[in-house]
C-alpha cells in the first residue's frame, strides 16, 4: 500500500475526552460515540465504537495476550466529526464564551453555536 499523506492538523481542536461526537463523513457516517482520546498533534481522535478495525494478534503467553482477531477503534480525523450538543441534541460547531473570573482574568468556555448551551461540564 502506498504511503498515506498526513494532512496538517487543524490550528485548534475543540474536542475533549468524554465529549459525545457524531461522525459526519467517512465509513462510519451517522454514528455517535464518546471521545476516548484526543491527539492534537495529528488532529485525530479515538471515538468509542467508531472506525473499528480488526487486529490480528499472535498469542504471547508471557504477556497474557491471547491470539486471534480483536476489534479495536482507530483514530478518526476531527474534520470528520462534530460535537453533539446536550442542549439541542444536534451535531454543532463550537463557539467560545469568555467568562470573567476573579482577579480580572478571563476563562474561555465552550458553548453550542446553535443554542448557546454550555458544552464543558467542569
Ligand atoms: Zn445546542
């Protein structure tokens, strides 16, 4: 197989672990899942039950690894997924709300661009 060209990662990845996302393009289009891992270097995220691939593993008794075919997630590009807003239950883009905190500092919170619902739980 020819070497895949690695696209430049987006300037900013507005996704975090535990976010619920919807796949908007690619093989698993339409699926939703929980974000398991975010890789800001490559602009890819691991989403639960999305982009499942079969891994053929050789048994290794010393490491307690059973052989056979295991299904695992593989990373998907952030451009192919969107965050699902808990407020309006749609796949939405992310806006940032700047909140003033004590000491004259500000804090950016992620909000839904459609309904303004807060996307950050903490
Ligand atoms: Zn919303």
